[in-house]
């Protein structure tokens, strides 16, 4: 906007203002009505949806899958959409930072005098694309689990191992079922190719770039066992989860 | 000053006394015509409110500002979309009020946080309602915030002369999201704990400042007992203080510059000529 356009805008605005109505009571009435609706919605949601409190935080389990507040879903989801590990920092911080900077500096690069949305096609297309992108990622995040989750039905006795595996970051390089990346070999049916011992050997003495998991074995051998058990169970023909349940319960009762 | 201050609307101007009122007061008066005690009392009781206002005004000089804020005109075409900003502010106030009540029972100690949250939820009178209002109030506030932002964007309200108000708004957006992040840990259940760990680790993966930011949030290299007190201090002192101050600046600019008219409205040129003559 140049000086003349600014002058013109201010003149036009001051006329529109004299043709308007006083803030009190006209705008105040609408604002008050809206505040009442807001309070009503908050109380209604509180009554209908309650305030749940899950089990107490337990730093010794790494087996809990994290789930953020819904308005951070799109950030978590970006992580899953961006696959190559060397680009992951772009997903977690690069894209949000660039987006935020563009938002912050918007008035300093969008300098045209036009304010009508239909006469600002570039701005409106950018905005609609952003909204659609964020909404899409939020919905993806809402229907899927968190990015450190393996979406695979397994027998209950492998549940713990599945969560350990997810929390150890294997998905950063391996694909298991539908989840994970493709840098390393696909592990979906690794049990057919490698036995338990071979998997333990790989974990303790892997080929680069895969990191060794000696620390895990030394610090929490139980979790290491669960992890190995789960990975070894990944076969083409998995035991269906429902059938193995009674057996599991029976063995638990025998103890 | 008087030029900036719009006149009081008619219904608020003091009405001249009715003839009957004058008569009545002389009726009760003493024979010598001076007003009686009962009269004085009645008069001062009636004027009590006005006197308090006058007393305050004489010492603060607030009334021109209040009048300017209340009776300034909003431009033609102002519609319901313009209530989204004040609704956001109302949601913030609701968060502040429910937050104060939660703080009366909450204990930001890693060994007690969960117990105090469960005490609030299960035992305190209306505790679950207040916790629910605080929890869902955050969702409502975020939604209103984004809608308000969409309104100002679509109406081109970020353009001259309101650029600064947009910038303050974006900072408010970031701070509000930071409230969501720091508050999520406080109930200290499994979900909040692990989500926060992941979020802090994401911060740590940022180039350059990432590790420092993560260390600052955690209060050290590891997630520890200090982390929760630190989140608590950020969540109930630092960030809300900043938000309140910035809302003040935001509203000051709104009152000073006025809100935009809908961009599809044009001033009626006829009235312009009438006024110019
Ligand atoms: C805590 C958050 C916020 C509060 C309480 C708030 C409050 C308000 C209020 C009460 C108004 C008056 C007009 C209206 O209600 O539409 C306003 C105007 C404005 N707000 Fe906000 N706001 C917040 C966040 C934001 C954000 C995130 C942005 C954009 C990034 C923003 C940008 C603006 C602009 C540009 C105006 C001027 C609108 C005009 O002149 O028509 N605000 N704000």
C-alpha cells in the first residue's frame, strides 16, 4: 500500500465508522450473547464428556503409547507422513517453524491494498490449502494411533513386546505391518526368516547403521525378552488374536 | 479530549428534574425554606452512586476513556463474526477462574500430583465439573482462537494500519498452544506423562536451540521431579501473565484503531457530500 492508498483507506474507514452504531449497547449485546453461548458449551462438554483420569504416570514402563491433545495431532502426524529419517527434523520443526514465520510476517509481505477475500486469490488459496492440510493431518491423527504405534493385531502375550518395540524406535528404520519406514529390511514377516537367536544376535551386534541394543538388554532384560519375543512372532501365518486369549488366561489361572 | 470523546447517548444523559419533584422537596422543608434533614438524607442517598462515580472520576480521570471505549462507534456492517475475539477472551477468563479453583487443591509434586488430581476429580465438591470445564475450555478456546484468526484473515484485517495487532495475535496463538502443552502434563497420568515426554523430545530434535529448550522444559537432562513443578510454574504464572498482558495490548489497539468494516462494504458517497458541506 502506498501513501495515497493508506490515506484513501483511512478516509473511507472514518466514514464507515460514522455510519455505524455505538459499541455500547449494540456490539456489547452480541458479545454478551456469545459469551453466554461459550460458557454454555464449556459446561455442556464438561458435563457430557467429563474429566477422565487414566492410570498414574509410571516412568518405569516404556510401554505406554503417547497421545497428545487433539490440537497437536497434526504435528505428530507430520512425523508419520515424512518418511526419510534425515528429513524427520523438517517434519517436527522445520515445517511448523516456517509456517509460523509466514503467519507472523503475513502483514509485511502481503502488502496489496485489496481486502475483499475474492479479490485476494493467492492469499485465500494459501489459507484454504493450509486449513485443508491441517484438518487432513488432524483427522489422520485422530483415527490413527500415535506415530510410535505399531498397527498390527497380535496375540495378547505379544502386546507388551509390541509396545516395547514401538517405544524403542525400530519403526524409524523398519516397516512392521503398515507402520514404519523403509530404510532397513521390512520386519513384517521376519520370524519366517530369522529365529529368536538370530534376532538377538542382530540386536546385540548389528550392521551399521542399525544401533546396538546392548543397553536395553542390560538395563531391562525383561523388556528385551518381550521385544525379541514379539519380533520373532512376526510370521506370515500369525495365530489369530482371539483364539489364543483363553489359553493365555488359563495359563495365568494355573499360576 | 472532548473532540475524541463521543457524546453520551440520549438515554444516559441526566434528566432535568420534574416539576413535581421540586415541589415535593419544598413541602418537606422547614418553614424558613431551608431543606430539612430528611431531605438532605434522601437527596444524598439518591445521589450516592453518582457521588462515588464522581469521586473516582475526579481522582482517576477514567470517565473519558470509558466513555470513549463504550460509545465509540463500530463501523457499519459489524456482524456476529466480530464476537469471536471477545468470545476467545471470555474462554480465557473462564480458564483463569476454573484454574484458580483447581490450584486450590492441586499439588505440583511428582509424588502427589496424580493423587491430588484424582482427589479433585472424585472427592472435591463439583471438582469433576470444574476440571472438566478447564479441560474442555482449552479446546473451546483453541477453536474460537482459530475461528477469530480466520475472520481477521478473510476480512483482510491484518493490513494497514492493524499489522501490529496481527503480530500480537500470532504470539497469543503460540502462547495459548504452550498452555495446552504445559497443562497436559499436570494430571500426571500415563497419557499425559508419555505425551509430554514425546513432545519434549521433539523439541530436543530442533536444530541449535532444541537441546537447550528441552533441557529448560525438563529442568535438566532427564525428565525428573523438577519437570512437573517447572511446567506448573509456566502453566499458571508465566504464560497466563504474558497472555493477559498481550490481550490488554491487543484490545488497546482494537479500541484505538477500531475494527475493520466488512471489506465488501463501501461508504455511501451521498452522505459524504452531505457531511462535507
Ligand atoms: C487470546 C487470544 C485472542 C484474544 C482474546 C483476541 C481478542 C480480540 C478482540 C476482542 C478483538 C476485537 C474484534 C473481534 O472480536 O473480532 C480482536 C481483534 C483482532 N484480532 Fe484478536 N484476539 C486473540 C488472538 C488473535 C489471533 C491469534 C490473531 C491473528 C493471528 C488476532 C488478530 C486480530 C486482528 C488482526 C484484529 C483486528 C480485527 C479488526 O480490526 O477487524 N487475534 N482480537
